[in-house]
């Protein structure tokens, strides 16, 4: 029988946070982070922290062991939890709180005014400068803003968001690696779906992202190949510039229970249709011109 780890409770979470309510333990984690390969002996850690009392130092090490630190044959090393904790802090506390809005060179689907990328509360928003319509949004650590031009920030945000969506769509939380639930929502007019949105929510940490159907297939091999055959490399185009990622045109809600969404993408007069099921598994189900090249010729 497989052993399972019990679900975290509020008490266990409080206990884990309380472990950090000690300057000595924070110094230990800091010393381990700066040690080669995140590994150090008892003596090396003790010297780095500057504590003389070996017994007291051992007590603090023991408190961290099993949650943030592990014992090795040669000393101590960070567990994945300790590394994730430190990385989260580095990403969150190092970097500007805000940057000037960045023009996106695209127009709002609601009013045809210019879209811009605004950064607020550690979240990027692709938003209309006139009507305020938000096309997409995603969290982005402040550290990602440093040492980059506006062009670099746009590229980093696009890559970051694609990875988040890809992991969530695969059922893996990008923040805690737990399982993910996908929930469909529609905005209807006269009973006909006007928009289809999918909320991916982690079953453990509660992290979530709301996406369009198109965002879930932007890196699907069938979609990438379909465009590439027609001379367009969508891996190098920010996803907010791809109509099928920001528009509901071509989206068909086939069934809500079980969930099935069809998305038809068009390029150069040809189409490819992708099916999304309740687990966000995507598969190509039809291509109008299989094997078409960008010059209009066909594979034999």
C-alpha cells in the first residue's frame, strides 16, 4: 500500500511559519543558501551564523530539519521547501514595485484603442488605455523587472505566462506542484455563449489563473506546427498579439458536463480545430489543409 502524506492543516502551516520566527534559523537558511551546492557541515554553518553554543545551535538546526533542511552524510542541505522559500523571497523583495506602462502596439477588442501593459501589486495587466478593458493578467515577481528593457520585460512576461498556463493546463500547480481543477465560466447573451473562460485553481495552495481557450493551446504542437507551416513562428510572438488567444471567435462550447470546448484557428485561409476536455487535455481533431506550406504547395 502506498504511503500518503496528510493534507496540510492550519496548525501545520502555523508551525512551519513559526519555525522562521528566529533570527538564528533565518541565518542558518541564509548560510545554506550561500554554501556551495546548498550544503554545509555543522561547523561551517555554526561559524557562518556566529553562534558559540553548540547545543543551542543544534537545537535550531533540528527545528528546521524535515521542513526546510535535511541531514546528509556530510552535514546539512536545503530541502526543496527551503529553496522555494528563499527563491520566493528573492523574487518578491528584489525589484521595483511599479514601472511605467508599456505600449503593446495592439488594439483593444472592445473599443479599438491602444492596449498597454501595466504593473500593479506584482501583477501585469494587458489593459486598454481608454476604456480600461483588461485583456489578460498574470502575476509576475518584481525581480523580473530589473535589468531589462521594456522589450525584455514584454518577452519575459510572455514566457513566464506561457509556462504558468502550460503547467496549470497539465494539471500541475506552478507554485506548489499540487493538483489543479479546471472550471468553465461563460458570459452569455440570449442563451448563446459570448465568451468562454477557464479558471485553473490549485487544490492545495489556492493559486489560480483565468484564461481563454486559445491561451491553453498556444503551445500545442498541432497549433505551433500549423502556423509554422504557413511561415509564422508563434513561439516568438507575444500571446496577446495572437487573435485566437484574446478573442472568442472560433470558440465553440460543445458541452459543459462533461466539459468540451472546440477552438478553430485560422491562418492563410486554412484552419485547424483543437478540442479541450474537462482536464484541459488538448488534441487536434481536424485540419482543413493538412501539409500545406506557406507558399501554397502541398506535401505529396
